[in-house]
């Protein structure tokens, strides 16, 4: 049952991620938005699960499944590598640092406020 919950969540998360990439029509911006929003959503889920507000089943469906497929480190890595190969060093540096620090900041914000 747990495997099915993760799989179903992943199915929905991957579709949501693809829909956002189509809407934004820019790969790097779409990946950045998805990774930041996914980090924030995962922080809420973690807090809700720790506080007993959501069950472990919902955590598996949304946390492991949805967020696991919605956010994507592989795309982030590929886009960063492409920027470096294109000699767009400052954009690559900005992309990496803003992705990392903004993700950490939103997680800390959620965990402190809720």
C-alpha cells in the first residue's frame, strides 16, 4: 500500500511539475519556482506530520511521492551544467546560490512560523 501511495503522489507531482514548466516556458525559471515551492510545501508537510496533523500515509503520498517527483535535482544539475558550458558563469552561480539559499530560507520560515 505504501508503495502505491508514493507512486500515485509521484504521478501527480510529475504532471504538476511539467504543467508549470509549460506555463513559464523557461526551463531555468520553472525549475527554480518548482524547487522553491516544493521545498516550502515539503516543510509544511514535515511540520504537519511531526505535529500529528497529517497521517504517515498522507506524508508518503504528498511528501515522498508528490514532492519527490515535483522537485527535481537532476534538472537543476543539468541546467547548471548547461549554463557553465555556455560560459554563463555568473548566471550559473546566481542560480545555484539562489536555489539553495531561498529553499533553505523558506523551509526555516515555515518551520519557525508554524
